[in-house]
C-alpha cells in the first residue's frame, strides 16, 4: 500500500478541491494570454512589456503562478503515487517515490521563484 | 487484514463487519473477499484501454508535458520582458522551424489538457457521468482538441 503522508494538504478532499480551483485559474490565465497575443498580431516590445507592468496583470500572473505550483504539485503527486509503487518498483518503491516527489517539489519551487523574479524584475 | 478462516457458528458475530450483518459460506464478508479465488487484475501494464481511458491517460501525459514545458515558457517570458533586444531575439527565434514545433507541441498539450480538464470539471458537477455520456464526452474531447490543435498549427505556420 502507498501511504499519503506526502500529499499537499493532509486531506485528499482538500487536494481534490485545490486541483479544481487552480485548474480554473490556469484556464482563465492561459486563455487570456493566448487571446491577447492572438488579438495583437505583430505586437512590439513596448506593448508586451506594458501588459506585464500593469498591477492587475502582475496580480493575475502571480495568482496563476501560485495556482500552477499547487496544481502541478498535486498532479505530479498523483502520478507518482499511482506508478511508483511496490508493484512496479519492488521494495525500494517508497524511497524512490519520496525522492522523485522531492525532486518535483524542488523543481516547482525553483520555477516559482524564477517566475516571481521575472514578474518583479521589469 | 484477517487471513485465518474461522468457521461461523450461527449467531456468532462477524469478525470485521461493523454492522454484524449475516455472513455467507461461514465466513465474514471481508474474510470471504480476501480469501476468494476469483482472478484479480490490478496490473495497469496489462489492462486494455477503451477510449474513455485513453482520454484520461492523455490528460495525464499532457499534464506532465506541460510541467516540463513551464521552464521553456518561463525562459522565453524572461528574455522577452527583460529588454527590447531580448524581445527581438525571442521573436527571431520563434521563426525557426524547431522553435515553432516546440511551441506547437506545448500549445497542443495545453489545448488537450484544457479541453479534457474542462470535461473533468463538468463531470465533477455530476454531468455526463453515465457510461454512454462518458464515452461521448471522451470523443468530444478528442474532436474539439484536435480542431484546436490544428488551428494552433495554422496560426503558428
Ligand atoms: C498550464 C499548466 C498545467 C499543468 C502543468 C498541469 C498539470 C497537471 C498534472 C501533472 C495533472 C495530473 C494528471 C493526473 O493526475 O492524471 C493535472 C491534473 C488536472 N488538470 Fe492540469 N495542468 C495545467 C493546466 C490545467 C488547466 C488549464 C486545466 C483547466 C481546466 C487543468 C485541469 C486539470 C484537472 C481538472 C486535473 C485533475 C485530474 C484528476 O483529478 O484526475 N489543468 N494537471
């Protein structure tokens, strides 16, 4: 059996809900950004930079970055918990899974900090 | 879990059913399930996939692809925002066939994950969860995302 001490919130139900709420935020952000680029063909630097300099855009972007971090973590946790099990990996499964999940967490954290730097560096 | 099979005497309570409901074959229900000789296959590697399962696994695969893609997108965003020159470089880079293909690949992943994700949310509202509508929904996701993916390709090239 795979235990769930490594999940996001100690509660599967809360994880499930967080996965959905963050999905809505990510859908809104990706559709907005895609729509914006599509609606402004041949956009120049000034306009692009201006978009991300808006306070509301920074808030929207940061919110999406937070949503992304939670969504990706919960998602990758589900995936690793499903496949990296004693059935597929044998007796080292728990250790391997823990390390892979830790790696996912570290990568996501680095991406998050990088994203914040991008948003506030301009 | 109980592995010892204890013969039931009428009137004795079951070992592991909280409601003490009557047991068949002289075993408590859970003893019966554990000791049953029915073949059980929970090995994901040997299970055949119907289209609903394919739509589900693709959602998973595209989710992982998107995770990998975040680094690429952040790199481009960083460069494009940091200076006029960086912006020009990103634009220049996006004219190369390889970059176009990568961006198209990521957008395709996003389109599929997004469509299947929205279907997921709709089903979480208890809509379209019967076997028939589940199959229909999976096929709709294939069709809609395929159209979006082609449109993304048209836009990029
Ligand atoms: C843009 C970056 C995104 C990334 C990196 C991402 C990543 C992932 C990953 C890795 C999973 C786990 C897959 C699984 O458990 O099978 C997942 C699940 C999910 N994603 Fe996303 N996703 C993104 C965007 C979205 C968007 C825009 C939606 C919009 C509707 C969405 C909806 C969902 C839903 C509903 C689930 C839960 C599936 C389940 O519980 O089985 N995701 N995502």
